[in-house]
C-alpha cells in the first residue's frame, strides 16, 4: 500500500483571459491541473510562455497557486484570450501564433510523460504544427495504462475532423459538451440519441469513458463495461462559468485514479464544477469541505 499521489499532466495552452474586470490566468489544461491537484493529484502543467512581461506575470500567478509546471519560454508573445461575458457565459477571441503554439519536444517532457498516470489534452493547443507534433508524440510515449483524457474543448475554427480523429485514436477518455456533439454529428455521420452517439464514439475509438456535459441541465458518463451515470446540474448562484468544465474534468480524473467508482467520481466532478460556478475565475480557493450540491438538489426534489 502506498500513499504516493498519482502523477497527472496537462499538455497545452496557458494564457491570460482578458475579461472586463481585468486579466485572469487560465487555459483549459492548466485549469484542469489546478483542480486535479486540489483533489489529490501530483499535477504538472506543460506549456510555454513568452519572454515578456505577461509571461513573467503568468509564471508568478502559477507559482502563487502552487501549481507545478514546466513552462518553456520562447520568443513568441505570451498567450492571450479576449473574453466577453454574456450573462456569465464566456465568448472567446484567442490570439494566434503565441508561445503555447510552439511547445518544444524536450527530454524533460519525455521523462515526465513516461511517469504519468493521466494526461489531459485538447484540440486548441494542436492548432499549429510545433505544439501539435510535440503533444501527439508525448501521448504516444506515455505508458499503455496511462489515462489519456481528451477534452475536445472546441474554440472558434481551431479544429478539423482529421485532428479530432487523430486525437481520439490516442484517447482513453473523451469529454465533450452538448454543443460540441451537435457539431460532431454531421462531421462523423452520427444519428440516434445522445447516449447512442456517445456509445458510437466509445465503440469506434475503444474508449474507457465518454463524458457528455450539458451545461445547466445534466451530465452523463458512459463506461466501457456498460455502466452509465447521469446527474442533474445543481442550481447555484453563478458568478461565472470560467473553468467549470475543466474543474469537472480534473476532479473526475483524479477520483478515478484514486480508485473511486464511476458514480463517486461523477458526483465529485459535478460538485466541484458547481462550486467553481459560484466563484470568480477558474482557480478559486477551495473550502475546507466541498459542498454536496447534489445531495441538496436530491433533498429538495424529494421534498417536492
């Protein structure tokens, strides 16, 4: 028996979200690592930042939270996303050809990937060739038993069918939201119910889990053994939804690695995401005990 923490990595973008109130550090992969770490992982964010003031500030922000990282520094500008909030929902304009588009394949990354128990990656960071090649090579260098969590995380036009097929081929877990499923149906010629569509991806890409989130309504997780977990999204007072999906992913991944059941891991993911929605930004401090929003939801509806 060992109390060694599972090693969890994220590969991809790190940037400043330029929101109306100012700038906040973020990027889906590093958000994922923040929450995986908070839930018990030995987490590392792998990305790149510029040799500029925004890069200095981003490195300081990451270090302040306690997130471990390998942040390469290169000659490109530090990543930035201009964010406009509509009723708390972010709309993104992501600046192109920035530092995280040029993550280099190095021996320290290879060494760390070979130790990883889980790796999170997405489509956005593979929009340009250098980071694409590095990320896809690192996935192939991971151990066969490593959980490879593909959060498709479609943004703008930074994706293609060929890229999605390539990334699915390396995945053991596929996470998408209901809007992304609508986009993928005609792309892959998928019909049937949402559950049947998720099963299509599981069968065609030999996945262990497929996760479908539907914002304020519900989330469903299908497992390879046929188990299905569906939970409603609890009603909370929303500050903003930045990082909520990433927190769901981070909490789910580490709970699976720690040996929790599908339903336990799903419940932890939903409660974590609900909490993040009540807070400003993607990296809120955690309470001593995470509220059980699902229990509150169930009690309320039972009373009704």
